[in-house]
C-alpha cells in the first residue's frame, strides 16, 4: 500500500491569515469575481503533544475565504470564537460533540463547523444543533449567536437548509423529542428570521438525518433506521451519535409533505440504507425522483473517527449514487444505481436546478483501484446518460466541488468547479478551478499552508475582500 499523504488533512491549523494574495498557475477566469466561503474542522488536538482523538465532525470550526477579482485570489481564514473554542484553548477540553470518544460535555458549545448560508441578510455558520453563529463576511470575525424570532422547538436540525426557488424562502426542519416526537418542517422568508411552520410530522422512531429533499411542491424527509431512544440523551458521557441504534429491520421511510398546505402524504417504504447527503429531487408524473448518496449501513459513522482515518486502510466503504423512485400509487420505493463511482459531498447547479429535473452532479470520490481512507478524486456524473468524468492527481485529496455559473450561460454545466485540494506530496493546499464542461484544469491558487479537510461552503457573486 502506498503512503497515505492525506493524513495531513486531519492535523491542526493554527495560523489565521487575512487577505493574503495567492500565487496562481494556469488561468483563473477573469469573469470569476466573488467570494468562496468554506467551513470545516481545523483543530483535532488541544496541543501538539495531546493524545486526545476526536471524530472528524468534532474538530473546532474554522472559516476560510477565497476572494476572486480579475484573475487574482486572496485567502483568509479564522476560527469561530465559540464556547467550544475557548474551552479547548483555555482549559484543554474538547467538546464531546457528535461522535468523540472522549472530551467534555460543554454547555452551548456552538461548534458550527459544517456549512454556511445567509439568513436575514446575515452570514451564518451551521451545524446539526439548533444554534447558529453569525460571522462577518469581510474579516470572518464571530459576531454572535443568531436567534430566530419564534418559539419553534427542537433539539436537532440539519446543516443543509434548502433555498426554495419557487417561493424564495429557506426551508429546513427540526427534530423535537417529547411524549410525541415530531419533525417540524418550516420556512423562513428572505430578510426575515421568523420561522413559519409548514407541518409537524409525528414519528415514533426519530432518526439521525443530515439532509433532506425539496422539490417544487414537496419536502421529503428520508427517515433512515438509525434511530434514537431520547431517554438515552441524558448521559453526559455519551456523544450524540452514540445514542442512535442501527435497526435495519425497520427499513427506510420517505415522509412526503405538500408544502402549500402542510398535508402529510402517506409514508413510502424502502429497504434499510443510510446517507448523509441528498443530491437533488424533482417531480414526475404521479411521483417523485430522489437522487441520494447511499450507504448500505451506518458503518461510515464510526469510520470517520480521526484515529481510524489516520490509521491503516481498513475495509473499503463506497458510497453509491442511487436514484429512488416514489410512486404515489404504491407503498414501496425502488432504486437504480446511476454511476459506478463512489460519490459523496454532492453538488449541482443549485441556483437553477434545485428541485427540478437536471443532468449533472459533482462530488468527491474514492478511486476503486487506488483506495485510501479519504477520497482521492473529483467526479462529474451525467445522471441522464449514466456516464462519469474524473479528475485525479496522485497524492491530491479534494474537498466539496462547488459549481459557479459563467455569466449569461445557457447550458447547465457552463461554468467552473471550485474545490480546495490537499496536496499531500508538497504539504499544502490549493484551490483548484476546473472547466465544468470538460472537467479539465483551468488554473489553481496555491495556499502557503495546509487546509484541514472541511465539509461545505458557498459562493457569492459579491466581493468580500
């Protein structure tokens, strides 16, 4: 087995930089003006000598910013100043968080290290706890906890709200545990912070769900059989995910809600599977299509312990790009596999095709012939033709691939792909710019340091220098 150069991606980044010009190679398109924001963990040990290990999802949140102007790129990064951050730096205590095997339960940890979005015209960092942290898009400084102007309950949420292209509203849901467990599906209008309830979906098997699906008329909560007994959550020494149990005999339920009036359609059933990420969903005559990055079971949750990821390669875990078909006149849901490649952290041309029939998706992937514990290639899947295009460079490990449309483009894939790449051979990261149509490199911008592996981000056409 070759040396696994990706291990640097799970090591601490202590430097914080502000508007550093990056050396570029190739050609960064001059039309690419705006800002790429990225979020993810960047500290996994309290200090260099610590033997404390964490789950990848529990590293301290760091924001990264790439500012584009006339073919140039500036880079900035900064830790979120959360309760979890201060506890780690001042007391050497990590939050037990999502899946860590040690650590301390920190009250209101607010380690929002998964995603970023805009709510009520504020830039915010998100995780799966209801807390949301506002940050300044110019200097990345932490502002304050972002509070909604309502009393909607819930102990969990998703870090993947949808922006509904029809209503111009954000949609998400919370999971509330009680005598009657419920998923509260809600929407938020632009320039507002009051959540308006669409529907409360009762459940007797509250599940761990990282994302959900949204079409023009429906929201779909995919309830996997990774379920919880809420009475277990009182244990101060257990991480969040340790409260969930895999019960494959229960199968997977697709809970469909009509957004216009909150009517809950019947639950549609499929065999047991697990997923972190929905790709896209859209409506067909008499039903729905849901494209999902699917796993056979929940093994990947524990696989993502940093100690496992940095260890020797174990049993390969591949993620299937599946298309599930829901027929309203049938109880059962079927699926087909759309690509032979393992694909996760999926993205699409969201601003035009979210919730609508589409053709292309992009993701990170693990090469089947050169398996490593972290994905080592980027893929573009044509979900209509069933073909897949790959970008791969030995010793390089990609982050989420975000699509940015070329001005006045008419074709779905006319634009570029942006991905933060870990260059394991040279011990630093670079921002890769691919032509989205050909999937060939246009240019790259070298960062002087490594950027630990992160999760999600967003591109805005506004320039925050």
